[in-house]
């Protein structure tokens, strides 16, 4: 816990210095369990610092669950995992009221039994396998950071981060998230296959008896303090302009559209610009700086925008996905 006798500014400066110094240490601790995936881990850390949520996309077996569990252990956060299925109901994740009898008076009364959402890091596995009603309950909890039962609101723990996964294969019997719901996620993080040497190392580590010891580098209270510091990072006017320009150039049929926007059916909305700025602030802190640069925005642009744009049929005909179109828009947007 922060020392109340130390001025707030001094505590913030100490936290920023610790975060900058701990960046490599964080990767080293996570690297004891997770092989490679440095860009993915950094995007998850950025989301944590921004109080954002992430949608992870990758085929089975890429250690998504282990990655989140390890992150929770290193940051000393509570963790829960929910396997989404077609029969999952909203109360199964938010919690429900049960009738309890007082042993002394014999009176019966409702008591709220919290669901698995009451954790700091929640892994919502295969969110597209559950019906829209349960998806909506999760998304409402993400937005409001609380759940409601019998007219009473129950606040979720702070910090609170949802990491939802989508399986890009086996789309039969799934409930695709609409674009408006995808926009609620800060990042769409794509987890790819490991390289050859990384895969050999994965086989070496996971087929033996070694159990790495992980150090706890931060706790929940310190993470909350860092989330407050992120908001205070100054942003120069040219960086605000760059964020707005990147977002506006994704919108086809508008005066600001980039040439590559002809491959998009829909562009990103204003929330995308907010994400770019916040993620840029967090990235600056993570790299030991207290100022945001245009390079910070460019580094987070693809995971922040890929689920907020919709490629059209022309793009699909030419084999261009959202990442490829965004790469062209970034190249065409001169800083």
C-alpha cells in the first residue's frame, strides 16, 4: 500500500520509475512460463494500465489461459476462468440470489452469491460460443464494472479486466459478436503460432517437472495508482491531431479518408481515438517516459483499430484483411 506520509507526486514518480525499471523484469518473469509472445504480453499490460479489456484471437493450444494466469500471479491479482458454452446463462457469470435460513431466528432471506466475474482478471473463454443474452451480461459488466441482481448493484473488484477469447476456427454453432459490441474491447490481440526455436523451447519446458517460481512485482493497489498516473501523462497537440487523423482516415466516403480506405466498408468511431491516446500514454510509461510520441500511437494502432473497421468485398477479393488495410493507411498517413 502507498505510504500516506509521502506526497502523492513523489509516490507517483516512484511508481513510474518502478514501472519503467520493471518492464524488462516483467517480461523476464512472464518469460519463465510463456515463451515469446512479447508483443502480446505488452498489449495486455497496456490494457491493464488503461483499465481496458481485450479480445484474444488464436487457435487452441497457444497458452492463452496460462498467459493470463501467469500475468495475474506476477501482478498479485485475483483470477477466474469461465468456459462459455451455448447453455450458459447470465446468472452463471454475474452471480445469483439464493435463499438462506438464519440458524438463530429461522427467518429466510435472499443472499447474493457472487459469480466468477468477481475477480481482477477474468478469462472469458470462447465468448462467441454463448448466446447473445450472456454476451450482453458480460459486456454490461465490462462497461459498468458492476452487476445487478434483484434491483441491487454489486460493484466488481478494482482493478477489473476481462480477457475474452475467440476461436478463429470451428465457427459452426457460434454467436458472432456484432461490431458495436466488438467496439467495447480496447484491443483485439491476435496470438500467432510460435517460431521454430520457440516451439522447441515450449516442448522442453512443458514435458518435464520444472515449476518456475514467480516473483510478485506489483499488487492491486499499486496497479490502481498506476492507472491514475496514466491519465495524467501529458499529450502534445500534434499527437492528439495524429490520433484523430488516423481514425478519420479509416472512414470511407469521407473527405479525410485515406486511399486505402476504399477497401473498407466501415471505419472506426470516436472511441478508437480515445483508445489510441490512452494506450499511447500507457506505452510511454511502460517505456520509462512521461510524454507521448506519435510513435507510441503507431505502435498500438493495429490492435486498437483492427476490430473497429470492416473490410469490404473488394478487400476480400484481393486477400486483404483488416491488418493489411490498416498497414496501408498508416503508411499513407504522414506524421
